C-alpha cells in the first residue's frame, strides 16, 4: 500500500485521537488521581500518541495501532499504551459506547502493509 500524506483532519483520524484521549483520561483518573486534567506522565504519553497518529502513513486506512505492521511506538511508550489500553478498553464500552464500538470495528480491519518499493 502506498503511504498517504498525513491528513490529521480526516474524520477517521479525529475519531482515533478522540478515542486515545478518552482512554488516557480514564486511565489517569483511576491510577494517578490528578486533581484536574492529566498527570505529567499521561500528558506526555498523550502528546506522543497524538503525534504518532498525525504522522501515520496509513491514515484513514489504518487498523488499530496494536495491529500495525510498522510499530512506530518506542518500546517504553508501547508498554505504556498496553497498560492504558488493557485498563481503559473494557471500560470504554460503559463510558463511551460509540467510540468503543468504532474501536472494536477498527480492530477487525486488516492491517495495511507499507509498500517500500514505491
């Protein structure tokens, strides 16, 4: 698949950003009990995750990041993402069912493969 130019304003990418933001919020409220907003650790992770989404070569054709063939997250951030997703994923269905269903649907998409020959 030929990489698309990044388009962070595509509705699919906006939804992805909303989903990851909501999941990070759920995780941080429960685990870090920040008084208002996110703790510094979660804020840094959120900025990193949103930057990765902005630079994703697959954009609206992507599956979930966990199924991606590129794996652009650094190892420590990938571990943080797993912790956040394993806690927030099941709870997202209760807190925001529409985002959860879209995320489940995206998870069943076939992961695109980057064609490096073009």
